[in-house]
C-alpha cells in the first residue's frame, strides 16, 4: 500500500516548543471520492500563528487537535483528480498541513500561475504573509507619503513586505531585526531607510536616531520592549497594526508599559487576522503579484529540506533563526 | 482697587498632587479693552485631565505654566461687556480657569440657556464630560443593540453619561466604581444593569458574573488591573475607547498585561481627546441637552465651596473621593 508522511501534534508545549511536541507518521494514500483531488505538496509554509494554535486557549481559532495533522499552508501539484475543475499537473495552494500529500474537495484550493511567479512565493510575498502585510499597511496603518513607519521582524516574510510597500507609497520605512546580517539585508536589499539591530542593546537610542520625525505608524510582530520603545516615539494620531506577539508566545510576560502614549498621542491600535478579510485578497494579491513578477518586491527564503526537518525549522522560526520566509521543501 | 482671587500652579507635583502645588492669589480686576467681556465665574469644573497638564511632559497640550492661573472650565455671568455680542447678565461657559473672575474676547465663550438646564450642568453632562462620553460611545465604541459595554469610574461625570447613553441604545451597561454607595447609585439611580465595586477585591469574578455574554466595548477612564480584567472578557472585534488612566497619573507603573487579547480577539483601542473633535459637539450637545432637559439623563454633583477649597477637592477627585461631577462653587 502506498503511504506518505505527515506530522501530527503529539502534545501541547509547556513554555517553549520542543521536538517532542510533534510526531512523524506514515499514513496510507487514501482513495479519492467524487469531487476530490489528491495533491503532492512541494512546499510547506511555517508561520508564527501556528504557535498559538498549539495552545488550548480561547482564541480566534479552534486549537490544533492532538493527534491530527498540524495546520499549515502548502503549495503543490495535483496528482489525481475526481473534480472537473482540477487537472493533473495543476499547481495549487491550499491548507493541507504538515504533510507530503493531501486531499481537497477543491473549495479552498487556489490554482496558481507560475509563469512569472515562483511556486514558493505563493506561500510568502504573494500569499498569506504578503496579504497580512498588505492588509495591516493599507487598512490599519494607512500611511501618507512622507510619514515614518516602523516594522518589527523586518527581515521576515511579513515585515519585509510591509516596509517595501511603505517605500513604494513614499514613506520612510524603518525596520527592527535581530543581528547585523539581517539589518544589512533589510537596508541594502529591501531598500528600507534604516534597520535597528535589537540585539545591539541600544534600541531606544537607535530608534530615536532612525526616526527623527517620530513614528506615524507601526506594524508590530513581536511585542515587548521594542514595542514600548516605538510607543515612546509615536506622533499624534499614530496607528498600530498589531499582527503578532512572537516575544510572548511561550507565555513570557510581555506587558505594554507605555500605555499613557495611547492617551497623550491619541493612538489607535488594532489586532487583526488577515483570513477574516478575504474580500480584500483579490485586490491585495493583484498588487503583490504584479510587484513580485516585476522584481519590485523582493523576498528571501529559508528552506528546510524534507518534512522531518519541519519541527526544528519551526522552533528556529520562533527563535528568529530563520532569515526571510521559512519554508519546508517536501518534493 | 477691586480685586478677585485666583489659584496658580506654584510647583509641579512629584508623585501625588499636594496642596503646596497651588497658590491662592489676589489680583486686581482689569480694565476692559474694546471687544472684551468681564465674567464672574459661578462654578469651576475640576477634571482629571488637569493632572496631566501639571506635568512638564510631551503630551497633547502644552503644560500648565508655573505661576499662571490653573486651566479649567467655568460657567458664570457677564458683569461688564465691551463686546456687542454679550450683554451684562448673559450666562456663559468658558475656560477661565481656577479664578473668581475672568476676561474673555468672546471667541471661546458660549452663551448658555438655563431655562431647562441648570447652569452647572454645562460643566458636566451637557459640557465637556458629557461630550467626552458621547464621543467615545458613538464614535469609538459604536455599540449595537444587545451588546455589553463596560465603563470604569462609572459614577463619575463621564462614566455616568456613557452608561446611560448606552442603555438608551439598547445595550447592557456594566459599571466599575469604588464602594457600595457609588455602585448602588450607578444601578438604582442611573439604571445600569450592574456595577462592580473594585474595592471589594473580586473584580475579575464579579466582572465575569456581570458580563455573561462577554464584553463588546469598554470605556476606560482608569487603567491598571480593572482594565486587564475587562480585556480578558472581550468578545471578537471589541472596541476600547481610552479616555483616561487616572490610576497612573502620579507616575505609578500601570501596564497592560493582557496584550494578547488584542490579537486573539482582534480588538481596536483608540485614545482620544474630545476637544479635537469640535465639529461633532453641536450634534452631541443637542442629544445631551435634550436628555437632561427631559430628565432622562441623570447626574450628580460634588460641590466644594469657594475657590480656596479647589486644591483639596481636586486631590480628592484624583483619589476618587468625589461622587459624581466635581465642581467648585465660586459665587
């Protein structure tokens, strides 16, 4: 019997995620029913949101069930189809999880055109991370030309797009990232105006230097001290798109200390989940796809090899060891 | 030479405000120039925002200068006029400060109709506090019928209006206040559905009981633990109007610990200053004035007697010793 490999959640993390929270399994390739499609996944996307799904707490989504395939976005190729809308060889994007293969009824499966855009980009700049950046920037931060925006985790899949889109809109874009190599990349390759290395230990002073006119909008992926440093530099009526709090995903206390800034500067902060705003995806993906195809929106990928490497790659992502979009190559 | 009394800022507070931060002075009644009006103030409004003005920090307004009349809203009567738009005997509202008299050029002076609305109400429910409540509720919280709203400092000049306006819009209104007497007033007189006494020491459990369907919108005047307790009960897409942080005005650390709720529940929080939205005042004051005149919007006043009592009354306000709108009767 033909089988494929998948990774299930074995246990919920207590603090930091460890490899033992996952289990690699062999499962039989299922027979398709009418309307179904069998997909071989080429790439799996690893994203910080998965950390929150591993917990059993009140959140925007049901927790990842124990013993089931870990949730995750995938791109791949149709290898068998009993659905008239899909043909063997079609490149598709879906949510087939940490798995070498998957079955879909076609409803949430998107056909991809890889003529000008590489397949893996549909998990990054032209996929959910890109849309997350696009949504936060255009719908929440709404920066005007000449304004200063700051984005944390600036070299990552989301942050890198936020800053580049802001530059295209005539803003001053300042990133925060960990380490000189990432910061150099953010400035020299992505074209940000400045990038602050939070590991250098001078975040508030470095941020002040990089934002001489204050900060008009923040895209926050991390939380904690870096976020408080941004709050202290906000201009009146500043906007904050709260996308992630990766600094606190293991349960570390991560308060906002500078609450007064919200009042004195009349700030607006909004937490958001991009998948709740599907009506805007066509518009956003059109912009992102056009920019990537034209080489005007750059991205970088960290690619782990083989499904078995996914847990370590995911743990590395949570610790900031990745550089750019974290993917797992499956086929 | 005729004189009147005023209170100036003598020094900036270090931590808690003390009486020595103020100085009572006698000053000569000035001769009017063309276009000016002399007003005898009947009531001075004491408001928490004054505490922030006493500090010399970056904020939405210039700090209160040392040695000058403390800022403050007043209502009174024209006693001399060299301005054709104002006549002796006119009742007026202005920002003439902690002072028995004041001179105005008429620009920021509002003539008042006291036929159906008592003069002092123009410093409360039909003045800046009422507008603050109206703005936060209608523009930021935007509650729908059947939703649950929570307001802290619920028996105060602002909070009492927030809850009553929410009830008129078909919401469940829950207050937070200090002490049984205030809570009884909030429920029995103002008509809130429930009021939690934070001094009773069971805030999170009491709040859970009072908000069985969670919280859809919060009007926050206080900050600190009560605010975190609200955040833990928020429903998806909840809105927070951040109006004040009285718990931290003396420099106490007052973090938001439950930052994650903003993300998981996709909350929106906005700090605001009602005086920056003057274009909405006519609409808001029309609703507030109509309700007060009809007896459908209730309020309560704590009235200190004489200008010399203002510093103690203000310190009491910051400690929550007032009950309802804190005024000082001047004439």
